[in-house]
C-alpha cells in the first residue's frame, strides 16, 4: 500500500506565523485574547484555551468588553489582543486601539494586500465585488476596508444573476483560500456579461498549490483523507476537489474520526490537509494508515 501526502499539506505561512505568535505572547504573562479563533482547528484552539488564551468571538462581544464599565474588574487593562491571519475590518482594528490594548497584528500579508487594494479602488469610486464566503472572517474583514458599496458572491449561480451598479467600474477580488477553478469560472461569467471589470486574482499561491497537488493525488488515489477543522473553509474546498475525482474521500478533524473502508485492490491512499492543520496531526494519521492498512 502506497501512502502519498501532498507536499503543501498543513499550516500555511500566515497561519503558522499567527499560531507561533500566540505561543510567544503567552510567555509574557499578560492576559492574551485573540479576535476570533486564531485558527480554524478545534484541537489547536483547545490547547491554547488550556494555556489561558481567551477568544473575543465577534464584534458584539468586543463592544461589550469596550463599553460596559461594569466589566472593568473582569477585563484586565494589561491586555494583548492578537489579530489572526484572517485580518479584521478597519473599524474593529481602530476600536481596539482606542482602548489602549496592546495589539499584535498577524494578518496574513496576502490578506493585507487585499485590504489596501479595495480601500484604494473603492476610494477612487470603483465598485468592489468580493468572491468568497460572505460569513467567512477574511471576507468580513475585507468588506470592512471598502470606502463605499461592496458586494459578495460565492457561487456560479450568483455570478450568473449578478448585475453591478450601472456606470460603475467593477473591481473583483477573491478570498485568499477560495477554490481557484470556481473563481476562474465566475470571472468568465462576469467577462461574458460585458461589464467594465478589473479582475485581481488574490487567491494566495499556497492555496493554489495545495489545491493543485490535492487534485493530482486524488486523481490517482483509491481513497483520500482530508484533514482539517470542520469550520475551515479552505479544508472544505479540498474535500470538494477530492470528491470530484475520488469517491472514496473522508473528511476528518482528528484520528478518532478516521473510518476508512478500502477495496482489496486498493494501492494508493492519499492524504491532504488544510492550512489550519498542525503537522503533528498529519503525521499521526500517516503513521496510523501505514500500520493499519
């Protein structure tokens, strides 16, 4: 039985930097918060929680912390808030800075590039269209850097129905972890409609490479194992890619979730993992498969 792990599986640069930063900040002895879970992986978040890291879940909780005087004793003033790789909207960043907290920004450079781009283009009067999940934290943050109206769509069906404001130039960007092939399909639809459109492919190189490698391995595999958090957008996209070419694909968060059934003729098991999956978990799965199949 051959086991093939995609070379790009596991933490991407941005996530790795963000997680390492949290562990570094823990050593300062200060009260550490992250705005949102630092990574879409329940095991990593659980470990950090056990080390005392707290999570500001959303804007509503942030406002509660900032505005209610009754919480003064509950929330220490000597606080460090870590902005995760997904980034945040401009107003959220400013609100936290006004409180005087120590802000450690680990926004991925690829995401920062999108923020600067949409801020500038929208200031110039262009209409922004973000291709991605409307409820994904990265997309929410990007929308919050636009100086004017912005639309979000994530499906081919939505693209076919989409009509931009009349007379406006349209700038299209993508969530950095969006499905590359789907983005290209949506772009073609927008172009065919004849809109005055500027396309900026902001899907990060690591995402494109991971998706390409995953598709190649899945095409040859008798079974695929996709490892990642259930709330991880980029991992779900890897699962979708695998299912297109390999019916026997399973999506797991931990080794306990692995229930793999193989035909007797199976010769290759492929393993891939999302950008929020630690290497130690990938190695655990790989070792288990090597011993048991």
